[in-house]
C-alpha cells in the first residue's frame, strides 16, 4: 500500500505532466504548426509520457 507521501508525489507528478503537455501544445500552435501535425505530436508526447510514467512509477 503506497504511503501518503507516495500518493502526494504521484498526484503532483501527474499535474506537472499534464501542464507540460498543455504548454507543449500551446507552443506548437503559436509556432504555426499545422493542426494535423499538432495532433500527431501531442499523441506521440502522450504516449511517451505514459511510457515514462509506467516505467518509473508502475
């Protein structure tokens, strides 16, 4: 059973990852990247984050 500290750290990490993905998407849009490319890059970034999350916390 995870400790309270582990749960707090995991929650904060999820929030930081979500914020980073949002910032990444905003930067792509501001840079004028085509909509289809934005979607593809965000999808790839989410898969990468899921991989890292599963590998280091799973």
